């Protein structure tokens, strides 16, 4: 552990942490670009780095982008990322009252504190969860993956049928290649390049990056102009510190909530601030101020959403189950460096884990400093023309897909993935279930095959209490959702009958 701390505080680690934070804030501040986009775009760059430095830089991009979305939300009421919608409610109202520097300062410090709390949770909870996961066999992983996919299906805001369709699409994409049991080719259509499956990085870049370039290019062609931001004053550090201290219990509550929600698959940073803001408003003595420039509302939203970042990395590193879309993209970075996310990381590469934990703490400290003193300068990025951004994104998407394996076929995989992402988006199918099912599909298939080979009957499963508990919990969730749907149908029928009478 000590070696990991020393490695994380080395000049090179600090440089990549700072670079990741600045790049992340840049991606987050520009409306239309997201944390998931930033991570997917720069995964190929980490191929040239030491695995630890690459992970620290990507963590900086993740945390920085989630915070960076608050800059445009506060100054223009245009959320840079979906996670900054609630920040726009409170922060832009403060900006209209002439308090933009204060709002930017509160956003930076509360984001940093929330991130630090989640970093501590990541450092101390992940090894405990990983130790428990070392007891997992194939049945436990089957139950865990199915539980995670069910959580995604029932908790996303999109229709359940669309979510289920997304999961099945992801599992089909994951099945491309050679059947691990039968040894026969599946869905390869005569392309030998597909025998080893799809390149994860190429698929992720196609899902998250190239479609965004197309959208930005279309907006530019349609005549959309860049936003104009005037001169922004410096944040008052003393006043910011006093307000944050007065809201210390608010930050602790919101950060704990954000970390806990981050651990759950599908409860990403987009919905977390809504829950935290609602909770804090109900507990506040000044509820009328919420939505009109409430400092407490801004602090709860920003601290919870930054805490969600660390929370989403806990199940990824401990169990190999991503807690959000951005965390799912992290899998691509880990596999690129030959690291398999899950409990074995703590036994095979413990120095990598503890260096990353310390690096994530450093990332949040740097994010606070850069946000507090540099946000007003980074606001100039909001004036960049969309055509310039679209060109940059398209170039790095193509370059990144090719660079990982120096294989032109991966570029075509990226284009096909982008077309799929655009197509499913047009019919209302969310991309997150597809991505999670694609990443977890191989784990599910492998462990189903092992379980089927070892299981001699029902007694085999009765001897696996963890697997049975996860299976029972999954069945209970499905039953609860089905019962709620049935009650909804009955209520609508009764309402229609009453109107007819």
C-alpha cells in the first residue's frame, strides 16, 4: 500500500492526474460532450502509457467532466453534461442575481469534497467487497450478472421493453466470435477478423464518440452558433469556504447518497443529483428558495454527482460490474492493458489498485483547485465553433479505433457501432443496456457453461447461499415490477370504465 501511495505522488502520476482533470473539465464544459465520450475517446492514448498512469488520467477525465458540466450550466443554463441539469436550476439563478463567481466556486469545492468522500469509500470499501468476491464461483457470477442486467432494465427511465431489447442486442454483439464451448463461429458472416470477437475500444468509440461528431456537424450545418460568455469574475475563496462549512452536513448526506447510488448499476450521475436535491429540499427550512438560486440546493447536487463517480468504480474494480456507462467504458481501458476487472486484481496487481486509489484522491484535490481558480478562464471554451469540435472528435474517433491494434477492420467496426447507436437511439432504445450487456456477456456465457458442467442437480445450487440470495433478490425485483405494471393496467381500465359510465 505504501508503495502505491508513493507511486501515485510521483511527478509523472501527478502530471497525468492534472492532465486528465483539465481535459475532463474541457469535455464537460462543452455542451454535447460527456464524461463517457471523453473516456472512450482517449482510451487508445493510454495504450502508450503505464497502466496506472492511464487509469489515473481516465479517472481525472471522468471526475473532471462530471464537474465541468456545471460551468455552462451555471453561466448559460445549458448543462454541459446531463448530470448538470439540477446545477443549472440553482447555479444559473444565482448567476442572474450577479453571483456567478460564487456559484462557480461553490460548485468546484462541493464537487471536490463529494469526490474526496467517494474516493475514501473507494479506497476502503472496494478491498472488502473484493475479498467477499473471492468466494464467488461460476454460479455466483451468473447470478450477479443477471441481477445487474435486471437492475438496469427496471431502473432506467426509458420503457422496460426498450431496455430489455437493448440488453438482448448487447448479448448478441457479445456473442460474435468463436463459441467457447462448441468451437464454432457465430455471427462472423465470413470475416475471419471477427473470430476473436469485437474490439471493445472500437465498439465503445463507435457508440459514444462518432455519433456525437455527426450531431455536432449537423448542428453546425444547420447554422447553430457558439454561445457567447462575458467576462466572469474570480470566485471568493473565503466566502465559498464559509458557505461550504455551514453546509457540511448537507455535503455529507449528499455525498453518502451519491456514493451509494453510484454502486448500483444504471443509477448514474444523471439521476443522482435529482434524488439528492429532492432530499435536501424536504429537509430544508427554506424550501421556497430551492430552484431560485439556493446555495444548499447547488451544493447537494454537485457533491452527490461527484460522489457518484467514485461509487460507480467500486463494483467495477471489486466485482467487474460497472456502476455507470462511464465506468463501463473503463473496462475497455483495463482490458487494453491486460487487466481483468474484479477481485483477482487485488491479488495479482495490488500495487496498481492502491496507486489508483491514491491517484483518485489526488484527482479530486486537483479538480477542486482547478475549478476554484480556473473555471472562469475555461468558460471561454463555450465559444468554440461546433464545426471545429466535430472535426476534432471525428479525427480522434477514427485514429483511436485504428491505433489500438493498428487494424483498419476496427475502424469499420467503429463505423458499424456508430450506425447501430444512431439507429437504436432513433427508435428509443437506450445505449446503456447495450453497452453493459456487451461487456458482461462474455462473463455470463463463460460462467453459465462452467455452472452447467458442474451442476449435478438442485442440491448444487442449494449449497451456494450467495448465488441463491442474488437469484431470490432478482426474482423479487421482477415480481415487484410485474405487480406494479398489473396494478397500473387495472387502474387505467377502471378509470376508462368510470369515464364511460
